[in-house]
C-alpha cells in the first residue's frame, strides 16, 4: 500500500497548427484527441511562445516526463532561461500509456527527434525507497528495493543520488519504456520524480519553521512528504481509489506525527484550486497552497493560465544535475 523511507527515522486541425507556428502566433490548445500524431485518441495540451524556433533546438533544454499515465515534455530556451513550450498527452480514462504509444509519440513529434543542448527524463513511480547515502552499497540496489517492494517481470530498477536530504532513491519503472527512451535519447539517465520534487521542496522549506507538509498526487498514487525543522520525517507513497482515501491517509499521518491542522499543506500534481480533493481537504485543513516551480528560469506569458503545480516535477527537472 505504501513505500516508506529506508531507515525512515535516520533522517483542432494540425495543418492549421503548423501554419500558425510559421506566423509565430502564440496559442493555447486543448485537443480532445490527436490521433493524427499518435494514432491513439488521447487528451492533448500544448502551449508555445511565438519565439519558439524549431531550427534552434541546440539552444533548448528538453525535459521529458513519461509513465503509463501519460507523456509530457517542455522546452527551456537556455539563452533567456525561459520556458517556451509544453506539450502533454494522457490516455483516456481507465487506459494506460504503453511502450508502443511512447515510440509513436516521440517519432511523430516535430521537436523530439531534434538535437538539444541537454535532455533530461523524469519518471513518476509509486515504487521507490530512500536509502541514506552513507549506508548505500550500489551492489545491493535490488536488495534494498525488494526490502519494501516486489519487482515485476518487466520492471527495471534504477537509482539516483539526491543532495538534500543526502540519500539515494531506488525506484522501478517498466523496462520497455526505458528501451524506447534509450533508443531516442541514448545516454540520458532517467530520474525518479522524487528527486525534482524534493529539490523543489528544499527551496521552500528552509524558510519555514515547524512542519513542511507536501502532497503530490498522481493518477493512482500520491506522495506524502513531511519535514520538521528541515529534518525529513516522512516520504511515503500511498495507493488510492478515491478522494476519501487520500484524506484518510493524510489526516492519519497528521494525528500520528502530532501535526496541528492549522499547518499549511502544499499540493502538486493532478489537483486544482476548486476540485473535489482540495475542497474536501479545506474542511479539515485551513491553509492550502499549490507548489510553485522554483529555480533559475522564467515562463513565457503563454504559461500564465497554466496550473504549473500540475507539472511541478517536469518543470523543475532542470534543477537536477
């Protein structure tokens, strides 16, 4: 049901779209499908700045997020340190993204086969374990992982170093996904979504005394992260079926850790200001904020209406070196 810290207390028409690009017209699109590109019906979001130039991708950093729940990527203009494009697609309800769809998505996209200044990949995964760096033995990576999780037949186990807190995150993802990603982006080491999430949290929590509480929501699971006076108390993953599950788990942790319900909760992922999740939480928790991507970058004005907390890990992947 949950993944815990290891040694926890130790620390539209596409032809028209192309024409609009040539005219450098900023645009925001939300398609009901984009089967002309992927041959699959999937909700599709695209935002891009009028300065976007497909012939200048060597000046852009590419950040990619991929999981069975969908595919997203964004482009950072490194000359101006400004995000100029984001694209996101997800499967229809009760369906999942697979390796074949991923291959079609990348190969059919007009940008993704270009050469970039740097490419980064983040993979949301419910199965992860944090191990203190001083205790980590690379040769025991699979052993650490299996201490908390069962490895499936098509899983591959990866690991990344996290600077703050000083830990190693060990996580699993689907091997067919990694094979597709490696064929298009050879040499790029995917990172767990926990890495950019904790990195972004580090920008905020250091200015907060007492508890910092963060809930990051994915399609079938959510992460609950709690710091107390800048010490990590909890970094767990919970599976859920409905909003009541999330509320129950979070309030139970509040009770177990003696956290006052007057404390602030920061949300990121697939939730929004007026949705059922935050409306239900507001009955019990007075102070609710949505996480803001932090770092040495800005956003094109076409991002103004975007709920950037939904893409927090993608947009802050740039901070992970």
